[in-house]
C-alpha cells in the first residue's frame, strides 16, 4: 500500500490469471486449458492457418464468443476505478476485452486482440462482426471472410507462435515500465517472453515491482513485494484502500 500511495506513475502488467476469475480458461490448465484438446501449432501458428484456415477461424470465433459471454471481474473494475484517480497504464498479454468492458483504457495489447482481426495478405484491419453466428463447438470449421480491399482472408487478431509482437504495442509497454514508479505484475506466469522480461526492465529503471498472484511464478524473484492473492481479491482491496484515503 505504501508503494502505491507514493507512486505518481503506475504500470499494471496483466496475464491470463487476470481473466481466470471471469471464467476464461488459461492456456496451461491441465483440465480446462484452451489447448487441452488441440495442438497449438494447428490453431495458433502461420503454418496452421495455411493448412486449415477454416478450422483456425472457427476456433477463434468460438473462443471470442466465450469471452463475450464472460463479464469483467472485480479486479478489472478496480483497475478502471484506479485510472480515474491516478496515472495508471495497463499493458496486457490477454487477447480479451474485459479491461475495456470494465471501463479501463488499455495502453497495449501486446499479444493482439480477438476483436481486431485483419487481412492476412494486406494487413488491413477488418470490422469485427460481434453478431455473426459463432460455432457451438471448438472444432467446427467456419470459412473466414474475405478482405474487401484485396480479397485476402481475414485472420484472427491474436499474435501466433513464431510471430513478432506488434511493434507499437511492445514499445508502448516497454516505455510504460521504464517510466513507472510502481509496476504491478498481475496474474502472469512469467514464462512467455518478451513480456516476461518487463518486470526486470522495470527494476533496472528504478521502479518498485509488486507481484499479485496466488502462486510462485517465474517472475517472483523480480518482485520487491509478493502478494499471494488473486486479481479479483487483491486489486479491489488495494484500490479501495487508496480511494478511501483521498
């Protein structure tokens, strides 16, 4: 609380654990993880897209519908409230829109977004049709739409294995941690780089790093303080305490 109270610029880095309490499965959970029935290379790689674009598009449409049915949790709401009171930048690994639906502004979707598809040929952003029918099953094939400009196939907006991160999104996240007094690392396992390297960058720039996660992670040793709780419990407690002091 003291570190947050004295900070003028805060950066919050969020991972899959941020949305887990909204009912969105993480990738690595053995029972409910998103990859438990699929090979990631088939669904989240340029090679998989070339091999079966209908399967990939259908799976991402199914996944986007799961997100649409989920609601922001108390942690998302707390961050939105904090932004109303302080300079809080949010950089996330998550491809969902729960931060935004809670009322927060996201500085950087480092791994892209389910709701920002674009042409696989010319790169033109496409309008996401939230009302389009989504498949009922994860393995149902759906032909992707064509780009109105070049006729190429519209692909999901998430970053795939083997692809580079969006340059502007990465630079924004890196600048945010370099210029922060306080960096919160919330719900990330710390195994996916380069995002997992941001806490170390923050430490080297002089920021106080706080981890909020119920378990030990690969970035725990980079944190000045470790709070073993979940996003939906810890963030409301933190932000509620700060707002009460105003």
